[in-house]
């Protein structure tokens, strides 16, 4: 079964428009990013067009496939809470637009769970 995932484009942005449309509540929140639990995602794709920084991808793409384990790990092993409601993005999200980081944003990643 296919899934959607979140890549490092979400780090320090954390827009939550995607969370609001998810019919199965498979988003999990870290302190500075979101992930999708691949075991819970039903591959509906409604979240992908909602992401303003294009950080959500299908695992059927080469890029998306690279992020499945990352999403699974933080949704399942690190105690990140499920997030089910929209909210404000991170305060400096505009500064961290992925277009400004052609080599990715993993240098900013934090493993701590979010506040949901």
C-alpha cells in the first residue's frame, strides 16, 4: 500500500493546513516539524496540495520513498503526539522556506515531540 510522507521542507515551517484535511488523523507533531505515520495513511492524497511549501510527497516517487523510514520512526518510536487541528505555522516560517535551502533543512531538525 502506498503512503504520503513529509520531507525536511516542513522543518521550522510546520504549516498545519494538511492536518485539517486528513480524514484519518495520521499526522504527528515534533517540536519543529510534522510527519505522517505510513502505517495509518490511507493514500488519499488530500494533504499534498494543502502544503504551501510542497513538503508532502507520495512514497511512489523516488524522493518520497527516501522519507518513509524517517516518518515511520518519529510517528512510532519517539512519542510524538497525534495532531488533529490546524494552527499557526512556526513564527519564522518565511525565513525557512525550503526554496532557500537547496541542500535541505536537516541541520535544523529536532527530535523532541511537539505540544499537541
